C-alpha cells in the first residue's frame, strides 16, 4: 500500500507535467464518448493474494450511461454486462454470476465514476467523488477519491491518465495493495506480461 | 302492609344485583376470536392437523405487502427499511423481501458451511477440485467482481457461503430489482411479513397492521402506496365492516323499537322497566359463560344476543295483558303457564347444544339457557312490582276486536295447508345449489376482488400454496430431519416431473446429524488439506500461504459438534425453521410446504408411501364442517323431541299440543323452502336462526292458545303478539338487507319466520270462531269476570 501511494504520488507530482490543465470538470467533458464506443484494453491485476499479476486483454464497449460491456478475449473468454444496478459475469463452462451493485459499494463507485466520465457527466461523478486534475494538456491525470466512508474502505481511488481528449490508462487502487491497471487503446500495445506496477505506472504516464 | 315496600326492595335489590354482576362481567370477560372454538373436536388426524394449521399455519399468518407509486430504487429502499423495522418488531416473527445480505450469515457458523451444503457429498476437497476452484477464483479476481470477492477468498476460496445462501433462496424466486423482490412489471416492490398473532385474532392482526403503517411512515416513504393482503388482514377488514354495519343497524333498530313501543304502550316508565328482563338475561348469560368457560367467543356473543332477543317479548306480553281491576302481579301470575312453557321448552331445546361437542355452541347454550331462564323469572317475579296500576286495557280495543273478528272469519281450508306444503316441496327440490355450504371461508366471506388480488400477489411472490401440506411426525428433531432427507429425492423428482414447482422443509437449511457427520468424515484433516492445496496452487497465480484461514475453517468444521436446530434457531434461519419444524406434545412435527402444486394426487401418493400425512386443508375443512353440521342436526333433532315432550306435558292434550306446534313446524318448512328458492346454501348461521324462529313461533302459539277462550284476552294477546312480531320483524328485516352475508344469513330466515309464525299461529292455533262462546262457558268464573 505504501509503495503504491509513493508511486502514485510520484505519478501525480506536478514537476513531471507540462502546462496545467484547466479544471477537472472540463476534462471530464472532453473525455465524453457518444455511445456506442469501443476500445481495446489490457488489464493488469495486482493483489496481495497473488505471486504475479494477472493480465487479461479484450474490449471495452460503452453503450450509454450506466451501460457498459467488458469482454475478455485472452487468455480466456469472459463477458461482463453492466446494466444500471446489476453486473452479470459470464464465463465459458461456468454458471453466470450476478452481482448487485448495492452489495458492492466499491464496484458501484468504480462504475459510477467510469460511466460518469464516459458520459461527460461531471455532476454525476461529483456526487460520489472528490475530483482533481493535474498535468498539462498533452499529459494529464484525473483523480477521483470516493466521498462515502463505506466505499473508501474498499476503494482507495480511481485515476485516469491521458493526453488531449484520449484516456490512456484507468487505474483502480483498492486496500491491501490491490490495484488494477487498465491500459486503453494504443497504450495497451507492446506490454510485457510480467511487468511490475512501478513500470506500468511509468508506462501510463509516458507518451 | 309491608307488601309494596318488600316489592320495591326486591326490585331495587334486583337492579343493584344486575348492575354489580355487570361490573364483574365487564372486568372478567375475555372475548376470544379463535374460529376453532366453533369447530368440532377433530376426529381424524387430518382434522387435528387442520385445526393446528388454521390461523396458526405459516401461510395463514403471512401478510403480503406491495409498495408502489415511486421509482423502483425508492421502492426498494422503502422495502428494505420496512423489513428492517418489522424484523425488530414484537408484532412480527419475520419479514422478507429477498434481500439476503452476506453479512447476515453468522460469523461463528461460517465453518459449518461444509456440513450444511451438499457440495462435498459428491466430491472430495482434493487437489483436483481445489485446483479447478482456484483457477476460477483467479479469473474472478481480475473480473469486475474481483474487488468484492477478494476479501472473502483467503477464508473461502470455494465460495461455499455464496452457494449456501443461494440454496436457501425460495425455490421460485420473484423478479429482483435493486436486490429486493418486485412483481413482473417491476412497478411494485413485494415483501412478506409473518405476524406473531394468529390469522383469526383480529385484535392482534390490527396491532400488526398498525405496526406496518408505522414502519412505512418511519421508512420515510412519502407518496408510496402500500397494499396489504392476507388472511389476517381480511379478518381485520371483515371485523371492521361487521362492526360498522352492526353499529348503524343497532342504532336504527333501537330507535325504531322505541317508537314502536311508545306507540303501543304510551308509557315511558313501562318502556324503561320492560328492558329489565333482557338486560338481566344478557348480564346473567355473560356471567354464566364467563364463570364456566373463562372466555367467550365473539360469535357466541353475537349469536347469543340474537337468540335471547326473544326475551324482549316476555315483558311485552305482560304489558299488553294489563288492564283495570287487576294488579300487574296478578297479570304475571295468569300469564305464567304460557310464559313458563315457552321459556322452559326453549331452554331445554337450547340445552342440547351443550352436548354438541363444539365448544362455541356449548357456550352459546350456556348463555341462552341462563339468559332466557332469568328473563322469564324477571318478567314473572320482579318486573310486575315495578308496574303501577292504570294501564290502558287492550282487551277493550274496538280496533283489535274488529281485527280479531276479521281474522276469525277467514276461511281455513285444509287443502291450503296441503298446497303450501306442496309449493314448499317444489321449491325445495327444484333448487339447484348444494343444500349445505361446506366452505369454511364462506362464514366470513371476503370480497372476491380482494381474494383475486391476494392470489395474484402470492403468485408473483411464489409463496407456499395455502392449500396443501405434507406433515411428518417424528420422535425428535434429528429423527424429523432424517425423515425429511429420505423424502428429498422423491420431492426433487416431483419438481422434475412438474407435479410441483418447488418445496421447502427444515432439512434444506439444517441437515440431519447423521448427514452432517457423514460430511465431517469426508473432510480432509489439516495436513492432507494443506498438501492438496499446495498441489492445487502450483500453476495458479496465488501465493502459497494465503489460504491458511480456509484450512483452519475446514479443520474446525471437521471436529466441531454438529449444528443442532437449537443453535440454528438463534440465527436468521430461526424464523423459517420455527415454521417448518415444531414440537407438539413432546414429538416433533415437520412440515413440507409447496409452491405451484399441479398434481395433488402425486403428493398424496408420495405421502402414503413414506408414512407422511398429506393435508389438503380445503378438503379437511369441508369434512370438518360436514361433521359439525351432523352434530348440530342431531342436537336439533333431540331438541325437537324434548320440545314436543315439554309442550305435551304442559298442555296435557294431544289436540292442544298439535295446535301449538303446527305453526312452528310449518314455518320451519316454509323458511327452508324460501331459502332454497332464493339460491341459498345452508350454513351454521341459518341453522341457529331456524332455532330462533322455532322459539318465536312456539311463544306466539302458546299465547294464542292460552287466550283461546276469552275475547278480551284474545285482543290483549293479539296486541302482544302484534307488538312482539313487529319489533322482531323490524330488527331482522334490517339484518336481512345487510351487505354482509353473515348478517343476511341470520336476518333472512328470521324475517320470513316471524311473518309465517304470526300468520300460521293466528290461523292454526286459535280455535274456531264458532266454538268460542261454548268454550268460554266451560271455563272458570275468574276469567268470565275479567271479561266484563
């Protein structure tokens, strides 16, 4: 956890960035996508339970506010459909699993934040998060910190990095060194499978 | 002479006695509302179970609640708040809306998951199984569910708790939105709340409904409309309606009665005193029931006051027969033979109910017999002392004289009687509806639209079918659980064939000790499990030591004492277990409830082959009602014979006995025929009303017979019977036009009966007009003198 914090402080430290971006709200507006919009991703999952991070890749499809599909294509196939208040996960050869968002404040927070950004709805994002933006137009960072104490216990913060109107990485920091780094579009190319979190954070920041 | 002083003292003492008895009754009387009091003792095992289940059974106690009128998310919030406050309420045993928080699984029961779930029945906790699970968990971890599941994994890498919570969900789950049950349209949030009070306890149910309203307001549910449905709600609703109806009927009949009596007697004082016999009857009747039975059923009260209403006639006879030159005491003395015969025969008839084997009817007998006897005695020995001299003599009434002559002149051909019987027989056999009403529910019928709504809500919720139950009697809880487990494969196959949609029993939640021990024997010890895990983890991304909490849990499950029902009862499972399993007389009775029963015969066959009892509540209640009716009919037959005997002895002449009893017998036939012709199936209420009709008819005939020889006495009797029958007619005609079937069932027969009794008593009981003078000559001088 401490390592993560240090790393993210390093990631967010202003000296690394160019001209300051205006404000988080206009950044969110710039990130808005019109549904449907798809982007390829590579996701790296870190956890204190794991010896090595788990890497999966696939495609993310934004279908409109609170409607999101996440399809994993490698190394196995998995389809996740997020529809309003419920998340259903289907994997080949297994019983589908349905989760209610109310039961999982961390997941709800993640999805509200994510969906809010994709919809350009800064008001929706601000209902659940304190938002801050740093960096310059060519390399910015948007940080969402949950307001709800229940959510805080299980979701540390969400960080989006990118350049101009394009998001590059989506980082989710949980408790106990849990972290998920999702590299979007071009950022996902040429990624080594055994990459360490520190290198990955550097990668998210780089051009 | 101290005569008048003694009389006034007697009157004052009597009134004081009645008042103090009334005060005692007021403080002692417990009014019950358990319908079972009016059902006979069970003769079969099925009936015994039925009596246990009626009103107390799980289905009867469960109120279905629907919330609507707001966006689903708000409805779900209100539903959750409601369940939370109802679960904490003392009026409700439990409430459910489908929301099963994982945290509700008690921490100290967590290790038991391997003993409660069938997972390891078919497989071992070996390296192969664990490897498969860990591969899935790794994938779960990098799925969106990962954040949620991650904290659970070290202790429960097979996610056994989730499997268990899923297993405990109802077989047929309603649609869920925001984690709680909704109807198919998604517009109404649904929940179930089981009351502590039995369904037929309107008081307890009213308190529960008030609590429900309070809880909804507490949930901050402005603008959300709540619909409640269920047997308990209906009993409150029907009681309120009956009470309101009786309220205005009571007011209307009291005013009408006062007007009638004022017109008839023109004396306010006499009027007040004439209430004394009925008042005494009510108070003494209540005191007798209270002293003998401890409590009195609401229906006993309602019927009882209907039946002792005949006592209001007693003082009216006295008032109508007063005239100049004779004291009220003397009038009472002269009327006494007719009055005493009427009171005694009615009392003896009602007394047979005492032995009907139905507690409610025994109470009714006690109430009416003591009440009527006291009313008769009050009219004879107390009331006359209160009545002064100087009453108008109705024997001198010209109008009544002309009326009497006109009636006496009416032709009375025998063929008319035969024709009447013929018409009655025709009406009797032409009617197509069943003769008897066997449906217990029809006793207090609920409007069909409410029943329809109830059915619809229960279908949406998939609540257990109200009608069918499987019952297993076992020596103790472990035995019951073991027998339920034996039954399980057959039940599963019935679900498979579609005979039933689902079932629920205690063994679904807590397996028998034998099964739990068998599962314990299949659990690996810590060393073996650690080795298996190490092997399973090899090619997974998990760190070697992260599952130590899991190994500790399995070890605890392996050596722990098995989970007993007593222990499970203290958990959130307790409420459901309490319904499905209970101890009865030192034995344990287990219930299997069903949803969507399509083939009851298959369930019956299953029960027969497994030594269980298949209970069709509808069928059992119908045989019960039929059995009760048989007992009442036997009581009535004995009552009729006793009545015949008493009247014969009192009148000492077969011809006079026939004259007195003929109108009553014929009226019974007429009332039955009219009921048949108007499409009515007879129930308990009709039978009791027929008894009242017979009692009234007997009184009218006895008084006409008593006055047969004397023109003035005839006019006075005509006056008395006119006032009596008019007042009775007024009361019961109002009941007959009521919306409530119960009140109609009492009002209609009595209305028809009073008219028929009056007409037939006039036509059949009084002797031929031609003979009048001859008879008068043969009678004693006192009466001849009185006529002058």
